[in-house]
C-alpha cells in the first residue's frame, strides 16, 4: 500500500472516529480535534521513546512495537497537518531545502 492509498484509508478511519466522538458529545469544535491530535502525537512519541529507552537500558528491541509506534506517529501527524490545512509533503520539501542550504553554508564557512 503506497502513501497514495494508505492516507485516504487512514483519513476515512479518522473521519469515522471523529463522527463517533461527536455523537458522544466530544470534539464539537475544530480546535478540540486539533488539540486532541497534538496530544495524541506527543503520546505516540512518548511510546516510541519508551521502547527505545528499554533497548538503551539493555532490553531486547521490540521491533514490531517500534514499527507500530512510528506508524502511529506518522498517522497522527498526517491527520494534524490535514486539520491545520498544511500540505505536509510540500512543507517537508521546503524544510529539506532549508536544511540542505544550511549544511552547504556551514560547509563553505
Ligand atoms: Mg501507539
């Protein structure tokens, strides 16, 4: 499944989740959805950090869990960007160029 196919499926899942939450009286405003997504993204980053912390202290790496948390992070990030009206692909293209120029400038200095 490419990003062209998984993102629409993920958006459909997200829309279903939002509609169910609204029916229960939650997520009545766009701000509430954005705040939820931002916190969820941080939560998933924490779950990823915990997996890496456990490996760092000597436990074996749970690669399946690691992959799942990376996916959770990307999915929440995609939804957050969408709700904020941000073209994440374009934002990344621009950011990569900024970093490339910064590295080139520091190389020349
Ligand atoms: Mg998770």
